[in-house]
C-alpha cells in the first residue's frame, strides 16, 4: 500500500500557525514545534492513515523571501572575498619576506603576530 504524500502550507496567523493540509482542510498549531504532530493527527483523523508522508512549506510574509535570498547571496560573496583576502595576505607576507623583512617586521607591517606572519609565509605556494 502506497502512502499519499501530503503538502502542507503553514502561515503564521496571530498567535497561531494556520495549517492548510492541501486537499484535506485546515488545522492549527500553537507554535512551529507542534506543526508535525498536529498535521499527522489531522491526516489520521481524516484518512485513518498513520505516519503519513507530508511536506511543510512555511509561507513567509511578502518580501521576506527576497531578503533571505539577498542575505544568502551576500554571504556567498563574503566567503569569496574572505578567501581572496587571505590569498592576498599570503602573497603580501611572502613578498615582504622576499624583500628581506624578518617575521617580526612582517608582523608589525601587517599588524599581525610574528607567528601568524610565519604561518602566512610558510603556507605560501610561491616561497
């Protein structure tokens, strides 16, 4: 016997979550933690099917998904920029070492410890 896959749209409505179990009807939950239990019980009451398969879609207020997408895009750019900055710091430390600066001097110039300067110089592929 194959189980039906139910879709549920959950929308925050005042103090409650309104749960639209597509094709069956509506129920509610007091908080997001209760959603799975409430949906499972609702499906059982209407279909006599235990442990039903269902997928909950949280319906966000208008514009919020755009903000979340923008934040994700910015985080992706941030990671790329951090990686680029780290590579550039390594190149700078290596170049300073090539010009004859000591690790302590490199640390002072780059405002890092001499130990960190050593790590940057030692980890550079272009030693």
